[in-house]
């Protein structure tokens, strides 16, 4: 386990090929850096919160974090401002926060994937005395200036399928006419714009992937998609949110009652493709992205 420092925090470094992640030890856990060798950080950084620790105020710190859904001030916004417990087990690096007042403990596990990339497992442990209904929620907060891309359900003619295929979930501030959106036949895109405020949608993404294109890098995460599964937020296993300073690529696990002494789990696989030349044509772009996602399985 290699320990280093980043933005005033002690961190542990995990590498895979020429990809590097840094995960905080002083707070969190948070993945605060994801980059190619000598490349820029692809994750959002909160300049005003660099190096902060301790206290009862919730801070997002930027980077990749583990939340609890459905979103509520009482449960979701637990201030993870204290040092984490670190374990190495079976090739995984495990980082655990203290339990909150509900007895819920957040654990982030990470290891290099086969090839180049990372496997992550997010666990919410119930250390309390009674069952607790929740879903793990993994939010990758990307640096400004790129666009999130996720797939539409495959097209099937009306004469062949009369029934709906998935939910598309809106928030009170969702504006589908916002120029940051592109609603394509095969892909949906949400672009970051530093001059615009919050925007969000959720969906059930059956293909189990979403991507973020930033300059010449393409970040992709894979996540679970259980047909007929009970997901939060009207059935979302994926959500994306943006505001003036960042854009989030989020996955959600199944909504379940976690018994005392048990845990809920959500897994993701990450990769970054450098010098990615994604085709402009939507059909070709969809095939390119699906091919990349298939290689992550």
C-alpha cells in the first residue's frame, strides 16, 4: 500500500496500467484523483475544501463518493470528515468510515481490474439493531468542461412492442429544453456549461454503462442493471447531475431492507481511454461506446 499526499490530505495510491487513483485517508472515503500518467485530474476538486478535516459540517470534497439513497438530509448528508479505517484483503483495498447515528457504515473497496482500469465495490453496512431500507449510491463527480453520455433503450418498432421499456425520471428543476441536452435516438448527452445552473435526470439504463468525454479522455463506468429490480427514484439505476462547476455520473444499487449485521453492495468498473476519437455520427458513436463497455465486462 503506497501512501502519498494530495491537496493537504494523506491518501493511498492505487494504479492500473498508466491509470492512477488517489483515495483519502483523512476523510471520506473519497477517490479524489483519477488520471492517466502525468495527465490532469478527471475528477472535480472543491478548491475551498482542500485539506479540510474534522467538524460536523457536511463537505462533498469533490471526487468520487458513496451516498445512501433515497436522498434525505438526515441520512444522505453524513459528514464524513474523520479518518477512515484501511484494510487490505484478497487483492482489495478497503476504506471504511465510522458508523453514523443510524448505525450505517460506508465502505469503499477498490482493486485494479484485468487489463487497465479499476473495480470498485460500495458497501453500506448496517451496524444498528434494526433493518434499514436503503440503496447504495455511487457518485463520480467529474471535472468541468465535458459531457455525459448514456444509451437509449434499443429501438423497436411500435408494431412489435406496445409497452414502455424503461423510466425516464425528472426533477422539479429539470428543463428538457435546456441546450445542454441532446436527446438522440440512441444516445442522450448532457454537456457541462459554467454559465448555467443545476440540471438532472435519472433512468433505468439496461445496458449498464455511462461515459464522460473530457478533452481527449473518455471515462466509462459499468454498473448493474437488474430487469424488474426495485431501484430508488422511480426505478433509476443511473442518474446524471450538473451545475456551474462540475458534472456527476451516478449509479444506484437495488433498494432493499438491510438487516442488522448485513450490508448492501453496488459494484462498478472504470476505465479511461486516452486520445479517444469518438465518431460524430450517432450510430457510430453508440457502437463505439457499446464496444468499449463490452470490453469492461
